[in-house]
């Protein structure tokens, strides 16, 4: 589904909910990767769930695009910095006149899928425009990043990331989930993992009920017993409980 930025996505999602009572699961958009296996078989991967085991992969290729950003010269420096951060490779600069310039770059298609256009408009105060066209497939180093909530893998949150930025990307996702997930009566572990290795993690503290509120004075051991009982109950809930992921959590990850 093609959308005009994240704001349009939020409006689209809200209208589907209000008018048709449809709850959407928003996943990170992905491009079609070419994966060459060790037995020379070639696969076209459209989602993280199709990504094969690392031991079977020989090479991975991703699509690149050529982009042209037309902007007033006042915003040229900030735009060049932003595009370079998105793995952009500079081609050339063409001046249309004394106040307008065309910036030409090549960069991965995956870099422009979510907030690229929004950010270009924001950096240029709305004056810049973007054109792009497919270029070619180039080799890259990918890894499948899995997200675990309460030690349960959430398939909808899995994503393909570059190996050199996997830890940073995992940190962004777990921090976004910590801000949006509702607190439970037990502590929730939020982790990002590649294979069996945890690359980022955090904890969402439990809600705490004051079980000693009805005690007035008396033996301190009574208070300790109640707190110990509460502690055991939370451990039991943590081992058995499950966490529902609200739609706001998926949207917050896209924004990150």
C-alpha cells in the first residue's frame, strides 16, 4: 500500500479502524533482496520471515536507486548530510540558477521507504522535491533482527538490517517499545537478537500494588511475608504471562 508519509499512514489506519473496525498490524516495509545460497540457488526475499539460515547464505544483493533532489541552495548542506547518513553515494551537483540546485545520489531503495521524503521536506522547510529511479542490485551485508517481548519472539517486528548498524537499530526498537508498551503486573524483558545473540535489551518495570497498605503497626515480619508473597507472585506471572502489542507500538517503531 503506497502512502504519502507517516502522517498519511496514521490517518489511513485510523479511518480503517473507525469506519470498518479493522485493526491493522503495521510492519516495517521491506524491499526485494536477492539471496544466493551456498549451493548456488538464487532466492528473491520479500520479508524477514523468508530469510534463510545464515549458514546457507553465500551472498546478498539489494536494489539501489538514483535520486534527484531539487532544493534551494540555502538547504543544500543539511540535505547532503542527511542523504549521506542514509548511505547515499554522491554523484554530482547541478545548478539550475543562482538559488536552486539538483543533488544527485545513489542509495539503497530500503533507505527511502519510510521517513525519507518526510525528512527531506522537513529539512528544506517544504521546498525540496524528490525524484528517483531504479539503478541496479549491489552486494550488501544483512542480518535478520528478531524482537523478543517477555522472551517471546514477535514475528511482526522482525526486520532485515545491515550488520554494521544492527546494534543501533535494535536499540532504537527496544527503546520505542519501552515507551509505548503498557506496563503489566510483572517485569517485561524487551530484547533485540540476531540468531541467538542479544544485541540490545531493556526492561519495562512492573506495576506495584501496595500490599502493606492495610497494615497499621504490628510485627514487621508480617510486612515482610506480604512483600515476599507478592514477589513470588510476580515471578510466577512473569514465567506464564503474555503481552499484547498495541498498534501504537508498531507505529512508534516506524517513526524511529
